[in-house]
C-alpha cells in the first residue's frame, strides 16, 4: 500500500497538512515520500497491469473468444471500484485501472503501441499543468481558521462518510476521462511494450548508465518539486512529477527482478502478496477508514508524518502476514474468490 493513501483516508480533501514547526525527521520523511513514493508505485502498478493484460491475451491466444474472460474480469473489477469508491474511499483506483485496461485491449497487437503510450502519457500531464496553474489551492496550516473548519467537516458517522463519498467519488469519476484515464492507459501500453522487450524477464535492453541517468533526472525533478511545493511553481511541478515517476518505476522494476533472481525468500513473499493484491488493497481501505474516522478520529487532528509512517509499517506488516496465512491455508482471498466465481459464472452463461 502507499503511505500517501493514508493521508487521504484521514482527510480526502487535503491529505496531510503538516505542523507549522516541523521536526527534522518529519522533513526527511516528507522528502523521501516525495522522491521515492509519490506516484512511483501507482506508475509501477500500471506498467505491471499492462504487462499482465498482454500475458493473459497470449494465454488465451488459441481460444475463439480469447478477449471475453479478460473483458469480463475488467468489468467486474470496475464494479469493485465503484462500490469501493462510493461505500468506502473516493480515492479508488480500480475503476480507472479497469476502464484503462478495456481501452488498452485495442493496442494488444498494434505496431504503434509505443508511440501511443508516449502520447497518452504526456498529453494529460500537459493539460493538468495548465489546470494546476489556473486553479490555485489555498495554503492551509494547522494554526489557521481554515484548518479548523476543514477538521469540523470531516465525517464522524458512516452516513456522513457516505454523503461525502457520493460527492467526492463522483468528482473523481468526472476527472477520469479528462486526464487520469489517458495517463493510466499510456502507462499500461508502455508496460505491454516493456514486456515485449524483455523488461519482465531480465532481458533488459537499456544500458545501465541510461537507467541511472533516468533515475537521477527523476530525483532532480522530485527534489525541485519538494523544495518549492508551497508555491505556484510547486503546483505545476506536482503534475510534472507524474512523468518523473516513470524512470523511478523502471528502476523499481529492475530492482524487483534482481530480488527475484538473488533473494528467493523475499521473492516468494512478494509473489504471495501479489496473488492477494486485490484483497489487501480493499483491506487497507477498511482498516484506514475505520481507524481514522470511527475508532480514533482525533488522530486526524494530531497525527504527524512520523505517526502515519509508523501506522503504515504496522499495517503493511499485517497485510503481509495475512497474505502468508491465506497462502499456507491454501485459501483464496475474499476479493479474488468473488472475482474468480463471477468470471466463471459469466463464462458459463
């Protein structure tokens, strides 16, 4: 799960609002989150999702209806996303993945896939740069009246949460066809192209020096964004940071390949977690929403970045343990079970 998700589970409208006087460790965590995490894992998951679509397509290559199980799975995933966004947390990504995946099927055998991937990835970011410059978010700190007003509007009952989710997730859905759908689609197409070129099988064609150059370019853009994020330029660079996430995600992809090759125990754990990813994703939302809105609502007012980080570590460890226990019991995750049964039923029908 992403650490930044927790910020928006506690306060969807503004995310994390730091204290006025931040400690050194808080600033270090802010820097590391910006450079190494913000958008990086979302980008990585999009690349992997695109590669997975291509793998499934090749698996069903001999079938006359080879796209039917893939499209069915994506449609059910979209339904999961709609329920997740309205009933639990508006920051859902499943609906976006599903819709982007359905569109990505059009490029499964296209010779222009890399060009389409580049175009679809860059153009939405350009649009968001313009929008971020025109629509400036107000500066809020924990001592301001605005902050107190924001805290007063946070939901304390499930009915209040549902009411806020209705408005927030509807706005997220409207944003999908404007920008996020196309960026996600571009990244999925890039993932397909990378799979064809051996990035998922350790046959990487890009020289290491260019990979490191791309990493440093990503680092520099993120560092600049972190230094000026409170300014108008920071709002603009926040969207440019979407592009800076790509080379960092590629480095993570190479790192994961190295882990699979050299550290079998850790690679086994990663494989188990991957098999239960949908259940773990939904579980993190349930725990985050229950914790921040119903069990310890005051934490939304008092938590620092350090507190969020500790909560993130505990929750991540719990998710890994849950996945290992399910694997040892040879049980499917609840979400994976429902997804599999629905696909099977529709295939028979």
